[in-house]
C-alpha cells in the first residue's frame, strides 16, 4: 500500500456516500472549485503545490497541462467531497481550514489563511458547492409561505435547513417557481398584486396589480403566462404576461376562485370555486372558458393524473366538509368516484379551525405511483397507491396539515403544519417523519423545484 493510498483511507467519511453524492455536483466542482486549487495568490503558495503530496491529495497535473483531465477531476472529486458536510460550509473542514479564525475558520491551517472573510468570492464559490449549487447556479429548493406572516422560507431539501427568506410580502398566499427557475411568483393578498421575485437575489422586483384579491397561482409549462385565481367579486382568473410583466387579461369564470392549476399537458388552466362549487376549465391557446362542472360541495385543492399519451386523465379534487377526495374524469367531464380517508382507531378527531376543509392539500410523487393527501381531522398525511387508490399508510405530522410539495427527486414530502408553525419532512420510502422545521406564522402554501441562482 502506498503512502498516498494510506492517507486516503484515513479520510473521515461524513455521512452515507449516497447522501453526499446527491448533494454535491461534479460539474460545478470540476469547472468552478478546481480552478481555486490552481489560483496563485500574492504571498501564498498555490493549493496544488502542497496537496499533490499532502492529505487530502490532489492528482498531479500531467506535464505541460494547465488543469486536470476528466478522469483526474473525478478522482479529485471523490477525495475532496469527503471533507464536506453537504449544506454546511462552516462544518466542512475544506472551507474552515483556509478561512481566517476571525471569520469563522479554524485556528491553524498548514497552508496558511487564504481568505479573511466569508464574503471573499473564492470562498463563496466553495460554499456554493457545499450548499448544493450546480453549474449554471441551479439548486433545488422548497418554498414555504407563512399565511399569517410576511415572509417565505427558502429550504434546502438536502439538509432540511432554511437557507434564505423572501421578505416584504405581507400575507403571501400562493407561490410558484417559473419553469426556468429564474423567477418566483407570489400572490400578495395585502397589496392585491402578483409579486415577482428574482431567484438570484430573493428580492421582489415588480408588483403587478390584479383585478381583485388573489388566492392561489399557477404558471404555464413554458413559463409564458402566469394564472392567478381571484377570490373577489364574481370571480376571475387573471392572465399575466411574463415578458411584459403586465396583467393582460381577466378571464370571467363561475364563482370566486380559490385554487388554480395548469394541467400536466399544459393545454388547460383548471380553477376551483368554493362558493360556486364549480370547476372552471380554461383553454390556454385562447384564454377563454372551455367548460365547467358543478359538484355538490366547494372545490378545494386539486391534483391530476395522466393518460399514457400525456393527456389529463383525472382531476383529483378535495371538497368542502368532506374527509377525502373525488375523481373527475377530464374527458367525460363527470365525477366517477369518491374516496373517504380512514378514521384511525383511537385517534383524537380535531374539529376546531378546519375552515370547512377537513382534507386540504395533495401531492403526487414524480414517478406518478403515489398520492399523498392531508387529514386535518387526524393531524396526518395519508398515502395512496396509483392508479388503484389503495391506502398505503398514515403518518402523523402535526396540527392542521395543509399544503404538500415533493421536490424533483421524489424522496421527501414537505408538509405545511399550519397549527404548529412548522414544515414537516416525511421520508416517502419509510413513511416516517425525519425533520420538523420552524418556518413562521401559520405556514400553508408551498412549492418546490429548481431555482437558477446565477
């Protein structure tokens, strides 16, 4: 065994390798982190000068080469990721050692202190890698609005920690991420506006006046238009042009609108009215009302399944004063089934503060094999298999579970526990709670997806 191999075996492995690999991006490491190792700083030796023969090792450059080959870069990545705690720059030896002690670094580093501040651009590059940033600035985030507050918590699903906040939005209702990840759209009940938030800065860049008090919001599959449900007057869906950032049209519908969605194929906008107990379907091509369906109770949250050809199969809809959900066949435009959530034996049934909605919030896993629905009666979320809707399990999460979101990797469910001021994280495979995150006052609507931070 060579001394180089021996040194590598002594590296402390932090957490399961699969967790690290999910959080740290190789391309970002190769293209952004490795150049830091080669940088010449006045009064300092380059990192590579020491670490080609010290631990943790860097691959020696080939004669005449200015950087590493792809194979060498992957070897460097495999070694250096072991000195990182994903999501935690100041828990990562890699970032603490060369950072000045007054800035939060270790007392001593054999290679000297390269950075006097965490604001140093090079240190920020390394911190970005540790926080899960990908080449091009793309990161996965969960956004949790606080319906009785004035902010939206930005959560890193790799660490389940709050890594930022969107402020200056009093009584945020709906939140959605644009398909490209450059923007976030938030309905602002206090100002009656759609607030446009830049992902790079998490700051509001524009407030677009709406035709009335908004509730939820959706964005088209191509990001060209945003649709805002108006829960005031006779009801409408406002259509926002995302290029001009103007309210280009208000589509009249039947009843004031609570929730609004875009179907999986992107061809229709589906809006639900509690007061009129009506689902309104809008044609995206013309932005006109295509058809409506009235049920016997108010329309609450909805989710959608697909046909093999990609067309919308069922609207899964929760209803006022119903502990469960109904299935509406999209093509025949009729209700075909209702499923009642179970009453777990011996469980306390919560009846206070339900606001006419004992079940309010649904999410379908990215593989489309599982539906999750909330039960406010029993402070739980319940999992059903798709397409047969068989109950798979019940998970206690906290008081008044509301909106649900599942990040793109499909591994965790994020639950807004409105009564506990928490976002609760559930492992989907084991159906167990793994984290409770204090987020703010009465969290309700949430969303997840890729944000473009650069």
